[in-house]
C-alpha cells in the first residue's frame, strides 16, 4: 500500500500536466486556424460566429475530459483556481494543491510552446500565442470582476452538485456549459480565460502580459468566494472518499 499510493499520486500529477498541455495545444491550434489572418476558417466564421465555434469546441472538449476524469478517478482540473476551490470545499486533499497547480502551469507553458513548434512562430505570433485580452475601453478592475464572477458562478454550481452526490454526474456538462459561456459571452469583451494557467502560458510566450494579474487573481478569488458561499451548506464528502479531480477546466479555451 505504501509503495503504490505515492506512485499513483505521481501518475496523477504527470497526467494533470499532460492533459493541461493537450488542452493548451488545442487552444493554440484553434486560435491559429480560426483567428489568424491567413486562417482558412477565418474566412468562413467571423466575429461572434468564431467565438461560438470556439465555445462549442471547448465546451465539448472539457465536458469529455471531466467526465473521463470522474469515471476513471484520475486527474483533470487543468485550472489552478479549480484545485484551490475544491480544496476549500473539502473535496480535494490540500497536500495535492501545490503539485497540481505546478503541473497545470507547466503543462500550459509546454502545450503553448508545442503549438508554436508545430504551427510555426509567425503563425502563432499573429494570434498572440492564443493569449486573451479585453476589448478597448476595458480596465484592470473590469477584467478582474469578469474573471471573478465567471469562476464564482461556475464553482458555486459545482459546489451545489458536490453536496448532492446523486447529481454529481451533471458536473461535466455544467462545467462544459460554463466554459462555453465564458468563451462566447466574455471572450469578445473581457477575454474570458477564467483559468490562470490558460492565460499564463500564452502570455509568457507572447510577452502579452496586459492585465495578467487580473487573469491570475480573478478566477482564484471567484473560487474562494464560491467556497465561502457554500460554507453554510452541508459539506461534501471528505477528500479521502471523493475523487480529487472533479471539476472545471478552464476555463480553458
């Protein structure tokens, strides 16, 4: 038992890195083929239609990943604010929060870099390595508020479902719908990352650090507020009894 448990944890950390890297590679790939000046799909889908396509793609992708992670009892947060939020909800062991966050950030950097390697520097540079940003006129506090409220809504829904085990099967679909909503409604105006790792990797490689602090702090603050709102409700199962990687990605797109 003592020899298998640490190795299982190590596999979970590695898998969290790989899943996050994979979703960031998909993000960079999608941005390159939808939003780049020479993107073939860019001539077909433009404006809100492009964000709608991204919303459907990543809503489905995250739903499938989270469903797989819950049924196979393995990793699949892809979002540091999710790991922190689940820990505060007593649905994720505290000792795994830092390793998961490190794996997610490292995976985001690796996946973004892989996207640049596969599609070429100039192509991904034309879309800022898929780093998101607000529309003209948005300031730091507005972006911070949008990121905070987005994760507050999503994690509150997750908390409600975790408290009622018979409804846990809805978590993948609910989170996938939230991510699709972030992309479609927040994407064109505030960026809609709602995931510190999702923005950090592209921002680091592109050098586009505009309002980066808002994109890093907002989702974590939203998760903390969601946990505070859920504190008065019946707590979910203890971390030892609950599969750790249970919830949103991130906000990933």
